[in-house]
């Protein structure tokens, strides 16, 4: 299961076969955004061929009318790719 919150990065933990509780291992950090406030949320992962793709949202999401985020810091979708 992948999980996280807007300010605390994205983690993954192995679940039991029923999907009702963790399988006894600790959660692993699988995404760490080094920009600004480390904002990441909404993780979605899938496998295509021999790669795993992790999509997530990142950036400033609110207050566009009064306090626009700097260029490049807008709310956006990001993706990572891995073989494991």
C-alpha cells in the first residue's frame, strides 16, 4: 500500500494477503521531493513491462487568487520510474 500526506512524502508498506493489515514490515520512503516544502500526495503506482511507475501530485495547491506560487512551484503531476 502506498500512502502519504501533503507535507510528509510518500511511503509504501507490504500488506498481508487479505489486505487487512501490514505484513510485519516497516513502511519505506519511496518518494522524497527536495523542492520547497516537500509537498507530495495522491500516489498511484502501476507496473508496465519491467518498470514500476509512481505518479503523485506536488506543488502549491491553494491561494492562486491572492498569493500565486512561483513559476515551477505550481501544483502538478510528477512521475518516477524504477525496476524494483
